[in-house]
C-alpha cells in the first residue's frame, strides 16, 4: 500500500494456490470486495482472476482511510525539536 498525490493505493495478491478462475456467480464476498468497497471509500476497485491468482487493487482518496493527526505532521516537519 502507498500514498501518492493524496491517493491511497493498495494491492492484494493471492498466489501459490490453484489457478484462480472468475466465479460464475458473484456472491456476497465479491459484492463486498467490489461494490461496497468502492461506494464506502469513494474509490475504484479492480479485480482480476488469472493464472497467477487473484489480484485486487484499491485506489481511493487518502483522507477516507488515513487518520490525520496535526501533532504527527508537526513532529515530522520539525525533527529534533
């Protein structure tokens, strides 16, 4: 996961298991991974099933997942003080 230009980006990869195939039926788990995550975090989700396994990406505004603490920023801005 990383923060870039005010965006939070996260990638989840499952590998080392049998080849992942896209399910024929989108059950509750897929709804959570895709639709609920996107709407709750005002973000974009991408899900891929391929020979390497399941890959899931999230890109959303950082402020919806990262807590802002002005004291922490002040400490970082003035090291050693």
